[in-house]
């Protein structure tokens, strides 16, 4: 096969991420051609409902995965953080790449240098319970209100005065060339991101060994280890896709350092954990940290959130 069909969401960010994958593949397989198959996910169609009110998983990914099952595409590209933790048996994540930027950032209407510079009672747009929990922990006076739409739309809602600020993923703004709109970049060890935030996941059918081998050439080992370590913790604590919780794993030389929090979504219940150990034991460290969270009452907070 010299031409591969790549399924992706039709948003500008998704298409840019697809081009990142194509560029990486062409670097190691210059003779391959690609056809982009644009798909509208439920998340693209329903832009009004707050994310935390969604009960189903795969809100942004299910329709794209279906193109693989129906043989309408050979490869699917996703933001890894959008993929449900429980992966289907018939589809495999064959490559994880480009996790240079995993942190969140603040886009504000006025020039500020930190979250504390926002005015009292500022209205901050976020449809993430994880972001909301951490904002309220730092600034209980802030009013968090749902915000939907693609990245440029959310930036424009801040610029037009509908919100005083909004929290977005740095990776999305960087890939769209909008880093000049950023007011504050959060330290991911302090304002903890979602599992696998910033990573790009590339899927194919589990039975398609040729495509799996093709994609293995662009798999970034450190991006996969850190992302999968975070997702493993999520699996063990049984956190849902929209849980008021976060986890961040970073690799320093031969060690992996994991930061995690679980909240009730408000300011009353908040658990923080940190664990460090050899990268070679990343899965064990992830399970140990998950056990620490559960022993501290994570399940109760998640069930009450």
C-alpha cells in the first residue's frame, strides 16, 4: 500500500496534528502518500453541553474509531487525552508522539502575570472539572463558567469580554500559532494536567500488522511511557473522563516523577500525591500512587464530585 487514509476530526487543531503525523511518517517513509478523511465527532456537533454533563465516553473519538472498523480509514489521529482509558480490543494505539507541551495556560482579557492578578470574582471559562477544581483551590472567589468551542473560538470569547479569562492546553495554542495570546503558563507539577495531555495518539486496527509496523517508526518512547503511566493511574482509581482530578508524569534521567490530585470538584475535598522511582518500574510506581490516592479517600471524593 502506498496511500494511507487518515481519519481525524475536522477542527483546525486536529488537522494540524494530522499534518504533524504525516510529516513524521514521510520522514521515515518518504514514498507514502496520504488521504485525510475528516470526521465530525459528537463533540464537534454538540458545542453547548458542558463536558462534565456528558455520560458517554469517546465523545470526541468514537466516530473516528468507527472509520477504522468500517475500513473507511487505515489510520486515526487523536489528542491522546480524548481517548477513553479502556481501549477497544480491535483497535490499537500504535504510536504516541510530540508531547513537548503538556501544561495548561491562562488566556486573559487584561495583561496579568499570575492567576492572583485576576480581579475579585473574575469569570473564567472552562468546561473541565479538573481545571475548575484547581482554580477554586487557588482562588475560591473566581466564578468558573462553562465554555465550549474550538481553541480560536474560546480565545475570541475572552477577547470580546464574555469572560475575564479561560484555561486552555498550551499544546493546542502552540500548534495553532496562538502562543502570543497566553498570559500565564502553569507549572504542570502545581496545576496538574489531564492524563496524556499534549500527546498525539495514532491508532490503527489491531489486526493490521503492516500498518502497526509502519507507525512504530514514529512512536516516541518517553511520550508513550509518561502518557501511559498517567492513564494507568486513571484506570486504577476508576476516574471518569471528566473527573475533577489530574495526573502528570515527567521523566528525569532514569527516574519518573508522578504528581496527582483528586478532588470533589469544590474546595472541601482535595488529595495530592507525589511518587518517584525508576522509569523501568513506571507501571509499579503508577499502581503504588493509585493505591495511595485510594487509601486517602479518592473513591469517595470522585463519587461525591
